[in-house]
């Protein structure tokens, strides 16, 4: 795995309050900081593979990471796009299960890693951290359940609209000069989130552009009309 070490201090981390570690006392933060390593991962690097044993947990300091499963024919089904502040791999480690998904960087990412032994030791001796992660896991499960419910029995057009609405939160801090959300994903990755063929996705993107719901700059997609996306998705 191609990576470079960097120095990141948990006490001074700008995204800590947006993560599962937000609100922890200084002693807990100091313990995490003392056990972690921080690395720069290039675009396209795999953090962990589906079906392998967890070696530790990953906290995203900068960048976007896709979590996906492989179908019977090797096609990806993207489950989530993780952003800054997301904690990856902890549920499989705590439940002593294999990773249910793979994680791959979509761009250059800064990621902190805490080895399994150190993290479990911290959990066993720190009730504050354990309670925080339990609450965080329940919250994430609720979001995933809601997303599955929203996508079930929807047409591809409706699923694309819902996907844009969900990605707006992930890419909410990535704005253009007019303060509109910019989504930077390949057409293949976007199709793998929606659950359709790339060719079908491209046709739908063309329709959305014709209706001035989105615009594009290269592979970047700019959301122009969120209210129309909500209408198409039948969420209003």
C-alpha cells in the first residue's frame, strides 16, 4: 500500500467534533492520539478488503472513501461514501466479524489508524469511549436503514435523485464559486451507488441536465435544483 506518514494531533484536529470522538474528554483524546498513526493514502488505494479480518480502525481526516461490496459477477455495489470525520472498521472489529465491505480512496486522503489491540484495550478501560461508539453505531445503522428504505422499490430515475440528495450531505463542503454542491465521482462509481448500468446512468444524467436539475464540468456534477430532486424522488 502506497502511503506516507504525516503528523496529525487529535487534540488539534479540525474535524474531531464531526467524528465519533467528538465530545470525549482530553484524557480519552490523549489516549487515542498516543496509539494512532497517520498516513497519506493516494487515490485508488485499498484500506481493507471485504472478507478479511479487521486489523484496526480508520478515522478519515481528509478526503472521500468508498465502501463497497462485490456482486457475483465482480460488479461493485457502493454502500457508502465516507467523508471527513467518519470512523471505519470499528463495528466489524467489536463484533469479531470479517469486514463486510471493502474501502477504497476516491482521492488523496489523510487517514489515522489505531491498531486492533490498542483500540480494544482503550474500549475496555474507557466507558466514555465505549458509550460514544455504541451511540454512533446505532445512529449509523438508522441512517443505513433509512437509505435502504428510500431506495427500495424506486425507479432508477428516483434512485438517482435520492442518491444526489444523500451525496449532497457527503459533498456538502465541496462548493463551486456560486456555493452549489459539487459531486466528484466517476460515472461508474455513481452507477454503482444507484445500482444501475453505467449506460443507463449516463442517459439519465443527460435528462437531468436538459431539465436544468444538474450541470457538469468534466466528471464533476453540480446540483442546480435540489427541490426538483426531492420532487423526482417522491420524498416531499
